[in-house]
């Protein structure tokens, strides 16, 4: 999360890995517990986008905010998994490049120091059902085909990159971008009234 040092109030997006709100077997908090942890960390006004642990939040120090939220969640539920943070503008810029017509497409998020030497599009060689379409040190876009019952991008990319990875479907990322645009428009309208 080095990108988050010394920057504006966001909005920021937290992508919690292996979180499904209210599911105690994965040590996930309820929506209320998660949003209270953000409020207690100084990010009042945080909003869930879905139940998969995707949260939009304001902060002038997102690294500190997420550290505080993670500490609170450890106490409340025992949740200790990875959280990837991106600036809202980054999410909006990515959404413009996503193709909603690609079947079974995912966006995987991570913070990698380096990249494997892959020629894109790269097809995972063992099952040949996952295709990585785009890849940089912060994200990948991939698609999967039958016979997979779901994407294995998180597992495959985690193994290739050697870092924790979390993934969201392209439709989720597009809904997230729409929500961010609405929040930013609302914020601009408030400023215009002053």
C-alpha cells in the first residue's frame, strides 16, 4: 500500500480477501461490524459495495485506516486475511478498459514486486481453462472457461506472483465504478452548494 502515503482523502477502495459478510466460518464480520471498524478508524461514511468485502472509504491516511480496521476485525471476528487498497480514480480508469462482453472475466488485485515473463494472452498450461488477458504489478484481467465451476485466477496468480491475490468479477468492478462515480458526483454537488 505504499501508493497511499501523503495523498488526498480519496475515495479509496478496500478489497478484503476471503471475506463474505456475516459468514462466521470465514471469520468475516457482519456489515455493521465492518462499517463500525471503519468509523472507529476515522473513516465514517465508508460503504459496502457488496457482501464480498469491497468497501469504499474516505481517508487522508488509508494505510493507517486499514491497519486500524484490520486490528479491530482481528478482535471482533479473528479475520486476518489480506486487504488490497486502490484509489477510487484507479478503479474508475480500470473500469473504462474492462470489456463486459468477455465471458467469465475477473479482475485480480495484488501488489507484486515483479512479474513473470508471460506472453499475453497467457493460457494456464495444466487445465487450460484460465486465460490471463492483461497483467501488471497491481492487477490482472483474466477469463475462464468450462469445465471450471469458477475462476481459479486467485490461486494461479498467487502462485505465479508469490503474493496474496484477491479477485472480483468484471460485473462487480463495473458496479463498483458506477457507485464511485455516484459518490464523486454527490461530493461535487455538495461543494457547489457552498
